[in-house]
């Protein structure tokens, strides 16, 4: 079974026409299964009020569908978020008589240049996405699965259940996993994919995991389940930053940013900067009150919530 995770950017009238509504908080999921192909569509249901809602939806995606009915600052922000998150596959739907020439200057130099412009047709979009999911090559690896938690709760008769997408690797029923940053271990009692019980899940799969050995109240969004020894949790990280072209000035020490990685959206403070003559690709050190969970080499998306117009700063690749 091949699963494709798609973020839907635009008016709230696309995902509900394609899939069945599932979990809904600041991000809303819609699910569709046809044969061996499954789709998980994700809407940022609290955006633009909450920038974190946009980040979370984008961070879960393998692909994007961007519906453009007018050119706005909000559209520009979505383009920047998709570009920083490196979502290089997607489709663009144009409405209100917009044409490609009108949006070309906005997407030039971004990942959206690679997106295909398609007609505004729900049925055609559904079939296209299902075909994309069916065409996904089998993903199977011996490396331990990495699952960031996006929702968690207690289910009567089952116990602790978490929802998340497998970021990498394979997770098996009965695996013992560490819960980062707690350092506690838990056993995976069962795995569900699109309401089907399975014995394992792979990169890209959206899963529900029943856990033994941990209480739902001990968990939080952004915690990571994995048996991988590569996972780190730190309150201070260093890496090379890449600032977007529109950002007007160097990052300053003590500046407060928000770091987005997997299902984390954490406040952090710039502790040190070393521009080396080019402030758009400086080396910086960030400090956190809560531990950031990551793998060495991870790319973090930086946001600035105090900005009235520009809230996407760029990325930092961790050492």
C-alpha cells in the first residue's frame, strides 16, 4: 500500500471534495483509499491566524496542491514556506481568470516552478493524486522508524494512542522505541494505516500507534518515537543559515525566532552569529528553553512572529 501526504494550500473547498474528514485541530486531515493507493490530505485550518498551522501542514507533506484565486501577501508567505520546506512536487490550480504569466514572477526561483498547472476539476485532481500514490515505488528499509507525534490521546480499552507520519525508516508491531526528549521507552502494541491493522509501516505512511508503557498525558506534540541512535535532543544547536532574498537585515544576537522541524515549532534565541562576510549564509547558534529533537544534518525552517509582513526567515542546516 502506497501513501501520499499532500498539503492543500488555498480556499477550504478542495480536500473535503476528495477525501473523508479525519482528525481536525489546527491542522485537518482528509483520507482516501482506493485499492492499494491511499491519500492523506492536510489543511492548515488555523492559518493565517497561526503561522504554526501552516508550518505543521507543510512539514507533514510529500507534495502540495496550491489553489490560487488572487495574488496576496498570504500567498507569498505560503510560497516561501513551501520553498524553505523543500516541497518540490506539486500542482497549481488557478481561479478567477488568473493565468500563468501573472504568477510566474512570484514563483520564480522557488520549488513551485516545478509544479504542474492543472484545471480546476475536483474529480480529475482526485484521480491524478491517486495515480501519483499508486506510482510511488515501494519504500522499505531496515533502518529504525522515526515518528514525530502530531496528536495523542487515551482510547478506552486500548490505552495510549499516537498519530503521526513515518518520517524515515520502518516501524514494526512490538518494536521497543525511545520517546524523545523524555528518554522513556515504550512498546508498539499495534499499528493502523487508514483504519487497517498492519504489522509494519514505512517512510511516508500515516499511522496510528497503540503504545504500552507510557501514558498519553506524558506526551506532547513534537515528541519523537524511534529506536534510532541518530536522534538527538539539545537546548543549543549550531549550523549554517540560509536567509531568504527578501529578508532585509542580518540576524542579531538575542533575536527571538521560531524553529520548525518535524512536528516542533519552538521559540529560540540567536546566541551567536559569525557572518564570515556574508550574513545571508552565516553560522549561527540557537538556544531553546525546550529541547529540539533532530538528526545531525537536519534542515530547520526559521520564522519570525513579530514581523508584520514577512514572517519566514529562511533555513538552518544543523551540524
